[in-house]
C-alpha cells in the first residue's frame, strides 16, 4: 500500500463520518461538495460531526482518494469506514431514506 493510501486508510478508519471534498464544511468550494454537506445536515448530522478533507490542499490525496475508492469524482463520503458515494448517490439515498438509516446505524 502506498504512503498516500495508508494516510487515506487511516483517515477513513478513524472518522465515523468523513467527507473528501473541495473546501470545508463551512466553506465548500464547489457545488457538489456544498450539496454533500447540505444533505448530511438535512439528515440531522451536526457540522462538527462531519470530518472533512479538503482535496484542494493536497494533490496526492486528491488523486489518491480516486484510486483508493475506485471512484472518479469528488466529493466522496465514508460512513464508519464504508464508501458511500458522491453527492448524486447521497441525494438518491437521502430521498429514499436509506442515508438516514446508514447514519443512524
């Protein structure tokens, strides 16, 4: 496992709710990242419970997370170590009630 994958793995395993995004939860720097944060808030997750990694600050993480998850886009949500998906999948899961169930588990 590469050094960047070890860093990502450690982040994923040590945070219950982890969002790799552009910007931060308080200042998203793309619409999809902003939407991901809003979906989590709509599920009742308090902002201080959302761990975020700003991929714009680390080029290795920005590319490495795509390889790690085998998912080409950012944002990427992990809940309790499990890859959930990007903002479109989050929205589908939110609308069906599935995301709320995963967060409550």
